[in-house]
């Protein structure tokens, strides 16, 4: 299995987030990548490659052009006011406020293009974001080119990013960009299986009215957990996409027994869909020691998750999403990939 990664993720460092009412160092930290690479390096299956450049066009297949342009200029606008510290949004719309205008100032634009204060930007963020999308697209090149699987070690993650909105540490939706690229490369039906602890609200929203991309999410119940305002079981798609979105919300304290029942249901849905290719949004914040999450999966469980995904017997691209227990993130990611390859 080829592992695609880039040191350019390191440009997204020194950022912060608003957690429990305080500005704290971001949980989505650079060390996550090194821990994953170290763990994979100890296994007999990973070949590391760097991404090829794909430009912005593939991003704009799923994201709004003005949003992508904003991501590229945000740091310049922020520092133009003399601010040399991380950029965070502070102001958002309430229902009933205008949505047909884009503010002229960076503080207004940050609020227009975000849904939370989890999307902190620094000087190197945009370069890291572009590299992460290239990592996902290089994974598509490999799998669409005939490889059975690949692992796109994306950082920052992407599954919370909507077409025109960043949030939850996510700027460009790497998995959505990959799914669209598979469609453009001839796959008629693409399934996205999001196993991150948090609902992939952005991925759901991007494909919500489309029958060609099935989105399945297994995640913490939004009544209890971020992203709070999307991810309920009654969200099954809209228009032509009705029936092509499936959410499996689970309560805090869910262990592998409960979690794997949802995985079996999601895999059955993917099999019934007849997916030509599967994109896995691989978050391992389902782990029992994750600092911001409340599920109880343990490291051996990720071997079983990988094996269950392999049983789909479809070309598969793993795209890295969340996982914040840095000391265990490597083992849990490597176990998922090993379980997949061992089957
Ligand atoms: N207590 C809720 C804090 C959530 N903060 C954002 C989490 C983003 C996860 C990305 S996978
Ligand atoms: Zn997550």
C-alpha cells in the first residue's frame, strides 16, 4: 500500500482553537503525522511517496470558487491589519441574518466562511491545505490507476468543510475532492464511509442531493456532540439524492460492540449501493483515550475495522481525518491499514 504524505503540513503549526471558552493550543497538531509515519514504518506494508500537484480546479469541483479564493488570501488580509498572530473567526450569522452579502473586512469574511472557531489560520495553513488536497488526489491517481488501495495521510483534515464553509479543523474537504475525482475518472458510483468520531457534516452537505455518491457516517450523536447541528438518522438525502445519505449516530460511551453493529449496517448499505470505489474518511478519534471524544474503542479494534472494510472487496482510498490521542494515533491508523491488508 502506498502512503502519500508531505512535510508541507508542518506549515500549519502554532495554531490555536477556542475550547471550553479558552484559546488553547490546537488539538489538531503537527506531531500527529510523525506518530502515524513512525507506526507505519514499523509495519511491513507501507511505501511512502510525496503528492503530485493537481492545482485548484479539482477543489472547485466540490468547493465554491469564492471560498477557495478566500482561503488563499485570508492570511494576507489578516496580517494587512498588522496582526501577526493566528487568525480566528469571532462573529457568525444567526438565522434570519443576510446570506446574500459577503463582508469586505477580514473579520467579516472569516465569519462568512466558517461555522466555528476551530479553523485557525497561520502563514503556512493555505500551503498545507493545498498539499493535503494533492495528497488525496494522488491517492485517487493510484487507485483509479489500478492499485487496490492507498492511504492519503492528509493534514489538515477535511470532512467538516462544506462547499463554502470551514470548521472543525477542516478547510478543504479532501475526501469529497477525492470522491469527485473518482467520478471524473469514470467511477459511476462512489461510496464515502466516514468512521471518524465526529459526523462528517461537510461531506454530507456536499453530496446531499446526489445519487452517485453515497455518504455513510458512523459518529457521536449530534444531540450530545460536535458538530451538533447535522448528523441525525433522519437525514437521508434530498431530491435525487434521497436514500443516498445514511447516518448512524451513537451515544457517548459506545464501545466496539455497539460501534461495529453500525459499521456492519453501513457496509451492507455500501454493498447494496454497488459502489465502484470506496473512500474511507479515516478518523481514529473513536479511541478510548482520545482527549476530545467519548467513544471506547481500543487499539485491537482497528484491525477488525480494517478487515471489515476489506470485506467490501472494492478499490479503497483511505483519507486521514481526525484522531487526537497523539501517542496512540499511529498504532490505531497502522492497525486499520494492517487489518485491511491482512484480509
Ligand atoms: N467539545 C466539542 C469540541 C469540538 N471541537 C472541534 C472538533 C473537530 C473534530 C475534527 S475530526
Ligand atoms: Zn473527529
